[in-house]
C-alpha cells in the first residue's frame, strides 16, 4: 500500500515510518519540520535502506497539501502532525487550536475529495482527563484539562461526525499513554526542542549533564512511594500498533478507539531507579510542588487492542530505559550534530519536495 504519514519526521512518526517500510509499504511523508528534524528521515532511510518521498509543507496551506494527493495515488493516511506540548498549549491556546484543528480539517477535506477514506489518527490518553479509577478503558468518560488535550478530543469528535455522515470511511483513533524508548540501533529517538517536558527525555538530559537534576512534581500522592504513576510504552511497540491499526482500517469501515499502553504503572522514582540501573549513571532529583490537574495513577486497559488488532506491548521498562539511554549517549546533542553519511547520502543541503533523496 501507499501510505501518507503526516508529521513523519517526529518521534513516533519516524519510528512508524520504519515499521511501514520494513513491512513492505510505500510511504510519503509530509512535515514542516517546525518541531522535528530532517535528519530523522535520513536515519529512517539508513535503517531500512529504502527511499521515500518527503514533502516539506505546512498543512495549513490546503493548496500545498492538495499537491501531495494529486501526485500520489494514496491508499491510507496516518495522521501524526500537530503541536503537542501541554504547557505551551495553556499559554498559547490559539496556536494549538488553529494549527491542530485547521490542518486536520484540510487533511480530511483532501481525503474526501480524492476518495482516500482510510485514516489512523494519533490521539492521546489526555482525552480521559483525570480518571476516577484505573485501568482506563476506551468507554471511560472523555474530558480534558488543557488546550492540547481538547484539540485531540475535538478532532476525535470531528472524525466521529465524518464517519457518521459517510459509512465508507474507516478510522482508528489511537490513544497513547506515555511513549518512551528509541529504536534499538540507537540512531533514531526522541529529540525535543528546548527543555524536555516529558520525564524520560528530561532524565537522559540530566544523565549527559545538560540539565542539573530532575524535578519530581509531588511526593505525597496515594501511591507506594508518593510519586505519580504512569503507563510507559516503548515507541517501537507503539509504531507496530500503527501498522496493525492500518491493516484493520483498510479491511473495515466505521470508527473505533484503541488504548495503547502496557497496562502497568510505574512511579517517577521507579523510573529514575530503573534508568540508573540500566545506564550506570546517578540521577539527582528534588521534589517540587505537584502540578495542577495531574492524576496520581494512570494506566491503560489495552485489551481491546489485543482482541481486535492482535496487538500487545512486548518491551518492558528496562528495555525502554536502555534504548532511551543508548540513543541519548550516541547523540548527546540529538540530531543537531553533523550528520554522517548514510547509504551514500549527505546531510540535507537542499530539501526537494519531489524526492528527498535526490
């Protein structure tokens, strides 16, 4: 199949590119590289030894997006593109609403116009807000605490209305919990812009000396050690889940939501301890005030994904920490270092919309 991947240079998107190429699919990547790095796609090429088209466009520009549909006979779309920093969404909500919603509307209009009605959407567990009980299943009430989460929920509702209006659409809504880890090669991983807002990238930055210590938000939650408990999932398990969701949407119609998590919760201190054990690096930390709206415990019931997609998380927390550290140790400055030569290709001096690798 020929699959369009929006936001394909991002953390989850780039790992999903590898899964799709390895499975024998053709991919077309759309990314504006505002929060991602072009070098990630050169690494995808190096790991898979396969070429693919990349369009550097902003999906807010419908005419540029239409060019992708005109030039490629697409079978399905996996939609990752969008801003995702919770804190920034609170301070600049209009940026999140305009970008995340309008880009998705433009995408859906093009899909409808060109009769490409198979879609896998990158949603989030933030649509559950602060759940009253755990584990969290797909039929829990939906509520959000920040503009980022609201854009995800709004898009889910838009896609639900779209499916209800036209029974030929097939849509999977994938609600991730906490993706971490990196490709086992150590050559592709999470490279956040600025100070990381997620725990593991923050820990790895402390480990290489870029940051002084981890701030642990709260130590009096009703958990075994008083720190918040979350469900962490390896990014390659998550990427594999996208492949399985894709296989389902091309064979069925309608809309369904799936949780992607391990079904196990780990506290902040457990994560720090596991990272120390796998890396051999001591991670200093200090307790600070808890953040408003943070749940004490949050982990997934992913049994629906197991039943309907055949998906289960395979990698444990030790592998997640090992792979995160391997990536960071190999690339202490992320993708900003001088890019080596991969598969006969140099660091991009000019990005061509026609063929990224020419």
